[in-house]
C-alpha cells in the first residue's frame, strides 16, 4: 500500500513539473494558453499585471473548492499539491528565463506533448492539473466520456474569451495545442501498464 502511494506521489510530482515546464518554457513565451486555467491566468496577467505563476494558482483555487465537495479530500489534496508544484515551477522558470530565438512550431509541438504527458500522469495517479480539468472530469465521470475530449471543448470556450486580450491567431494555435495534448491525455488514460493504477483512478467518486 505504501509502495503504491509512493508511486502515485512520484508520478504526480513528475506530471506537475512536466506541466510547469511545458507552460513556462514552450507555451507562455508565445502567449499560448495550455488550457482554460492558463487562459484565465493570461487574462489576469494582462488585466492586473499579476505574475503568471500566482495567477495560475488563484484560478485553480476557485475550482479546488468545487473539487473538495465532489471528489473528496484525498483527490483534492493531491490536486492542490500538483497545482502548487506547477505554479512554483512556472514562477521559478519565468523569473530566470532568457529570451532567445525560438522556433515557434517546435515550441508548440514540444509544449503540447509535455503538457499532455504531464496531465495524463496526474489523472492516472489520482490527481489533476486543476482548472477546467475539474469540471471536465465531473462530466467525463457522469457520462463515461474520454476526459481529454471533454477538456478540449470546455477549453475551446475559454479560448474564445482569451481572444479578447490576445491575438486571434494565438487562440487558433491554442486550439491546435489542445488537440495534441488532449489526445495524449486520453492515450495515457487508456494505456494498460502494470506500474499505473489501472483499476482505480482516484478521481472517480462512485
């Protein structure tokens, strides 16, 4: 039991760090929101000049209140841990990140892949990346839909709102990013590997 819990915690930390790296190094420098929460974080950063890492935490905190009632304490605490680790990762990297010549397409593809892997690891090990993943998992759990597919459509609506403060072209890139990352999330979610918690994903309440 302890080994299984330690394994879950390890994958949660890895997933959270991968998510933070994807955001801060590959996506945020191009103002590409990696998801609904990141899109709202960019809006807060634009309107109130809040640091991106702090904005991301504020947005996620609101959804965590909802998650506590629906998913319970263990799942919520794990998600709080992942959100905190991701926010710290984003803050640490963005504060010391040096701007250099970037290859946009490479950044978008690598960032999307890392983000998808990170979130996939979180969901498989009884946590989430917070934000829009929380209501997306509620819907996916109720209707037995792939969580990545639900996330894609919910985040699409947030991206339309994000288009009010950033270029519409960026929103299109964000949708492409989501298409890549959510497919990777669903792939990891359905992957049959003994080292993952294949029978109980932790976020399912019933």
